[in-house]
């Protein structure tokens, strides 16, 4: 009888160990699949090109950007990051939700313009205060974290 209890106890320990091992294997496989999917997503990240023109006025200037999705995937939301030579003081904007942090301007899509198909463009722009430093010279433009090829005026 003691031998049977001991075998049963050993069997339950083995079963628990196998269940734990199986669960551990599933967790590891899930983590690997998730990281592989993330890498595949990065490998297929959208590419872009950006062009802009600035127009100086008496007390301000206007910057108009055209950012084109040159990749093969449709974007279902977007964020543009523009780095300027000097801080901007935006007083009016269009075609996006603008957030200004010193020399960096972040533009997020609105509910009306979040989808950008391959070959399509977005055209956000803004009016800002003039500070006599050619403030509309962008140093870099990124679309969803990917640096765009910049076509300067």
C-alpha cells in the first residue's frame, strides 16, 4: 500500500513537472513569436519622402509639408516629427494635431486623415512667428519613427 501511495505521489509530481514544463515552453514560444512578429513589422516599416516650402511674411512665415508614403503598406495612423534649426512658435496649423517642443514639432493625424495608402501623401502645415533665422529650414522629418528622405527647397 505504501508503495502504491509513493508511486501515486511520484506520478503527481511528474505530472506537475510536465505541466509546468509545457506551460514554460508555451510562454517561451509566445515570446519568440511576438519578438519575431515585431522584427518582421520593423523590416516592413513604411518608407517616406518629405518636401516642404516656406514663405516668409512680415511678422511670420508659413511652412507647408508634403510627406509621401513610399512604402508598400497602408498606414492607419501616423505621426510626423520635424526637427528645425531653431525653436518654432506656431500660431496656426492645419491637417494634423500639432505639439511643439522647442526645435521639434510633432504632428499626429486627425480622425479624418489617419489612413495613408502607399504612394499617397499628407500635407500638414503651420504659420509661425518670424525670428529672422530662416526658421522654415527643417533638418529632418520622420514618419512613424522612420527618417524620410528630405527634399529641401
